[in-house]
């Protein structure tokens, strides 16, 4: 019952936070760093397209101490998978009050540890804490992040590396028709709602912000106020009205920067939205495989169909024009969505599905369904369905289906069924795995575990093991050649009722011939009798064999609408 109360309180807090999250987020972005912070960011893009991001911030000491305190609290929760013990007091406010103030040295050490322990930090050379200077009132923090390519940079949200106060949510890098390098930033749709208040808040906070972009070639044109040789920048000082006016003019409008390519080469335009959706590691490890036509054995089976009609009343249409195009469970537009399962050939497992599209559809009267369109963007994150009981080694994975969705227009009002729907998709399948078991795994950041028996040159370091039954969590780093992107790690489950193990990746970084991945592996056992396995953690590491990317043609028939 105590855990139930904690869960109810958490859900209530999440619900309350969701109501005001939008406004709070954008006020915090526009209002500076706690009202007392200075920020200076320099992004250097080199001729070989590698990038270095340097971020220098000065914040109030009290604010940094609160960040450290929050990090420590959530780190402890992560070790227990966020479930309070039934015998643990629900409030620790008195303990927090009795805590001794941190010395300058202690706060600096904890800040370094906090940044190094971040689950989204990649290789050692990818994120470094260069400087931490603590005084009685403020903290100066300088960090650098390295990216092996522009693709790696744009695989991160522009909020993390772009001119944050302008709230750009998309970025695009390309070589234009004049063979110049061009970078375009696109603002969030809701930015204009805060346009009137931003300048006032910057001035009130006495905010200081600078974002500078350094390119290998000469700047030809820039939407930013300042440009000189190969550098363009925005500098805002809350005590200088002219800088506030210059920054305000950039809000809610695209920002374009063009420079001489100076030897930079891009095979294709890079878009942060697509890269974020696709996921950096999956794209890196799979894009090198050629696509071939499927020989056969794939089977598509319909699961469900939904028809949606969105009607805006006159006053409502005016209201929504001033707001972002929210998606509520994906049903924000008029049309038809057909859900289906794609089964792999016998003996193979579907790893992922992409480029799903409708080639054609006809209703029961032989009429074409209008508005048939591609749905490739919606399929970028499609993964093999895993809603089954498995033990981390279960061969039933090989028979699982991948869920896909196909979108088309609304059929005629008198249509009773979609008689035929033709579609295609690109499926990545695996024939078998090389596996090795790591028994009695222990956390030791200084110990490297050799994975050479399944992938020469690959190593794993286990940073942290936590969790209470029936859940377990392992944080680890994988290092090795680029093929290390294809490694999977699972927790071997020992419960009698089965369970589920999955791996997530926070960040991947490549430097030269070395690739480093930070991963988190979590497992949940179905503990029906309260006898969950609390013994040592056994890990299974596996490397795929016989991988194929195949273009699959399929057909769905007799989809009843009534």
C-alpha cells in the first residue's frame, strides 16, 4: 500500500507538471540561467566535418548546489529503479536540512563526477570537464564535447548545441547548388507565443549569452548580427538594449548561414529531425548494408484500422493557428491508418523496419483510395515487437513480428472495406547470433572485459549495477571497432515465470578507428510469487550474423470498415 501511495503521488505530480511544462520550459529557455547566469558557447566545424563544442557557463553557487543535490537523489533512485522501500521514510527533508554545506573543493569534485556520470555522455574524448572554478557566490564551468562528424552533431537536439535562446528545434546542413556550405535552423512553432516577453525577461535577468559558429571557409552570408572571416555569432547582454533588439528580431524565423565549403564534403543533406528520429547507432550500423529485393518468406497480417476526421470550427481554427500542431496519440489529421504485423521468413529475426510506404489501395468498388502517401518518417523508429515473455535467450524472438503503420486518405463515405492495399518496406533481418556469457558480473570502472570471442577488439566496462527485485539495471561502456555498434547486451533472467530484458543507448562516439557506446541494460522478471531472483547478475553479449536489408513487397486484403 505504501508503494501504491508513492505511485499515486508520482502520477499526480507528473500530471501537474504536464499542464505547465510547455510554458515553464520556454520561460526557462528565454529567461536565462536562473536569472544570474552567463553562457558562452563556441561550435567549431572543421574541414573534415568533425566538430568541437565548447560551453562556458557561470551560475550562482546555490543553483549548482541544488543541481548536485538533485543528481545525487536521482542517482540513488536509479540504483533502486525508482521504487522506494516500504520501510523507508517517505520524506528526507530533515536529513537534507542537517547536511553540512559543501566546501569549494567538494562542490567542484561532485560537479566533475556529475558530468562524467551523465548517461548521455559518450566516449572519454567526447565530453570533458575542462574547468571548474568555485567561489563563495558563483561557479564557472567549462566543458568540451567532440563529434566525429556533422552527422553525429545533428543526431543531437539543436537545443543542446545551437543558439539555445532562439529555441530552434531543427537544423539542416548541406552543400548547396553553388557548392557552398549552408546551415539552416528552424524555430519551434510555439516560439512566437513568447516573443513579446523574451526581451523583457532577458533585460530583467541581466542575461549574458553568446553563441559563436566557426567554419573552415569564409562566411558569405549570415542571419546572425555579427560575422567576420570564418566566424559568425550572436552576443546578447541584458544591460544593452541594442543587443536585445538584435536577438529579438531572430526569434520565430528561420536562420540561414552560408560559407565557402573550403574542402568540406557531404554526400547528402543532413537533417536533425530525421537523424534524431532514426537514432544514430542504428543508422550507422545498418546503413552500410546494401538493400536487396526480398526473395520471399515474409508475411504481412492486418491488425487494425482507424479512420479519423478532424474538423475545426471557425473560432477553433483561429485558436489553433496560433499554437503548435500538437499530436494526440498520432490522431491529429484526417485520414486512415492501417496497423499490421510483418513476419520474417523462417529462421530469421526482424531487427528493424524502415521506409514503410503505401504503393496503392482500392476499396470494395474498385476505386482508388485518395491521398495515398508515403509514411517513411513514421516508420523510422519501428522496432521488433517485444510484448512476449522471454528469458533473454528465448528462440521465440526469431518468430516475432514487427509492427508497422500505413497511412492513406479517407475512402468514399459508402465504402464498406478496403479490398486491397499494396505496400513495401525495408526490413533488417538477422539469421543467427554469436553469444558469450559473463557470469557474476561486477561493477568495476577500471576493469575491461574482453569480448574478442564474438568480436575481435571489442571490450566492455561495467560502471554500475543496481536495482531491487524484480528489476535490475546495468550501466556499461562498449568499446571497439565500428562493428561494436551491432553488439547487444542482455541480463540473463533466472525467474521461473520469465521476464524481459532490454538495452538502451545514451550516446555513441567515434574517434579514429575506435567507437565507444554508453549503454543501460534493464531487466524485469515476472515475480508472481514474490520469489524473484536476487542473486548475481549474469550478462549475455551477442553479435549478429548473416544480416540482410531487404525491400519487402506485401499485400493486405479485405480490410472491413464496418
